[in-house]
């Protein structure tokens, strides 16, 4: 069973081209009907959206789909992906929908679906959604219609939950927040202020088109400048839907998801909270993280790229922490999905409780130089499944003899092949990248 529309993080693509309003309508119709049949009553769902101009269109289309088959739709309006996951679970909705394309530009959008426990919806159900979209299966006509209700109270409830997690006051700490002109703008600043922090927020004025534009976790330079200029204690950058977070220390240096996981893992272990010892990381995590964890007698379970794979590993192996280098961090004690604002709160609490500088929090973690470049190709599946591509990558890794590595992978959401290289020097990295680019360009023809 191979999904056609839903990738590693939902149904995502260009607005009105790859992702059409008809798709959103049909997704709402099928899910509303499916969960009504399963529950034996009218289904209830909660819907959130990020700040893209097109998110309103998809919100109305999904709502119309759900209500047209007798289900009820509750609208949280502009909010974060993790808030939809949380509210779906705690307020006992049958499913939740988040409209976002995460870190992508505004002309893209996407649809994520959560089950009743706040986890990504099972692929067998998504496969049926796709069959309905393509007209391969049908649902009966429903005479009754449902209602659409405002549910901004859900967002407020989520903010209250976040503010209840830290046990330390942030009073006296100067904290920078880059909200990516996305969903975090309506939540992050308020929560940190509730905890007493002096908040310096940037990219917190969305206009429907400026989401992720030269800001947020994918363009962190402005936050680095802010931290240095204002002499802040720490800074955090989110993406469009705030399910990821990167950190900037007081020197203006970036700490990515690997560094954040190292901080959390050590903190949790020191307090006896690191269940079953290992943490879950993806194949993209730096060798330096794995080496540093080993030095602290903390193991690492390796998964494919995608927070759904991290979540699966955490559930199957009963682990406490997992995440991606990009800043998707899942802490099972508090959430079932990556939550950028939650991650920032936990790191801020560790900073306050340890009474050290943010730059000292990563301890002896030594990150191996690493570069990631993308090759655009509409033939990414064919190229990556080619035996010659597999043989090429194996040969390069043999030549690097454990001093570094080449990782090739296809994007789950875009027509890209990602080349990631780790090596002791930038010169060696560049040499391997150029050799790989030449090989891949030859396979594109």
C-alpha cells in the first residue's frame, strides 16, 4: 500500500495545483462519514490552521465536507499543529485536522490529520481517503447535516497547559522568540510572558504571505542578530506551524535538534526520567550526537526521517524522548507529537534551574561538520531505487572508512533528493557533495 497524496507529514503541495479545494472538501467528507460510521453517531472534529492566506479556504472546505455528511466541525482558527493534537485527545474529538505546509513558503499548503489520541492518522485510513478522492470508492448520501462551531477556547486551554509545565519562574531572563510569521505568533509570546520572561519577539506579524520568509527555524540569522544585539539569555525559532524549534545561545550560536535532544536526554537521565535508556533519532542525526550520548551511557534508536517514525519508535520501545535534527522533538511525558513551544519551555526551564549560560548546556557534545544540499528531480523515486545509486552511496561510505558518511534520501514532501555529508573537514565534505551531485545529475537524464 503506497500513498499517493499523503507524504511523511500530510497532504502537501502548491495551492490550487497539487492541493485543490476539492481535495479538502473530500477529505472532510470521507473522514466525517468514516468516523460517524465507526462511532455509530455523528463524528466531531477539531480544525486548526496556520497563517497562510489559503488556509482559510481549506478550513472552510474541510468544514463543509464534515458537516455535509452530518459531522460537527469545531474551529480553533490560527493555532499550532501540536495544539490540535493535544486538544483532539484531551477534549475527546474523533479526529483533528491541521491546515499547514509547515516550513514551506506561503504558496504551498497542506493537511495533517490526527486520530483521537493525537497521533498521525493510520495509513490504512489515509489510503481510503485517497481512494475516495480519486473516485475509486463512494460513500452514501447523508440527509442530515452537522454544525460548525467556534472553538478558540481550545487554543486557550492549550496555552494554559503549556504554562503549567515549567516549575521554575522565568522572571529576570531575557528570551528571544522568532515566530516565523506563523502559528506561534498567537501563542508563544503569551506563554513565556505568563511565566515571567522578558520576551523579545520577532516575525510575529503575519500577513498571509510572509510566513517563513527570511525568518523562523529555516532562516535563523535574524534571531542570532537579535540575541547578540539585545544581549539575550537565549533565543528560540519556530517554523510555520510551530511543531519544530531551534535554539540560539547567548553568543548567538545555533543549537539544532541534535543539541536540544542531547540537553534533554542528560536532564531526563539525571532525574531518572529517561525510560528504557535510549532516545530515538533519525538517520539525519549527527554522528557527534551518537558519540556524545554513548559517552553518557545513553543509547540511540535510529529511524527513518519523519516525526511519525520517531513517534512509532517511542511507542513501540516505550522511550521518553525522540526527535530530528530539524527541531521536531517529541517528549512523551507531555505530548504525542513534535511541539516547538513545549521544547522551548523545557529548555528554558533547564537553563533557569541549572543557573548556567545557554552555551554551557551542550557540555561535551562535539558535532561533526555536516552539510545538506538538495537536487531537484521529478524522478526522485526512480533514481533512489536504482541499484546504481545504492551502489554509489555504499562505495562512497566505504571510502570514508568510518570517518564520516554520505546519506542520500528523497524528500517526503517535495521533488527533491537530499544529499547529506559528514566528514572531519569542510573540504572533504565539499568534495563528496560535488562528486555526488555529478552522479545524480547524470541519473536525471
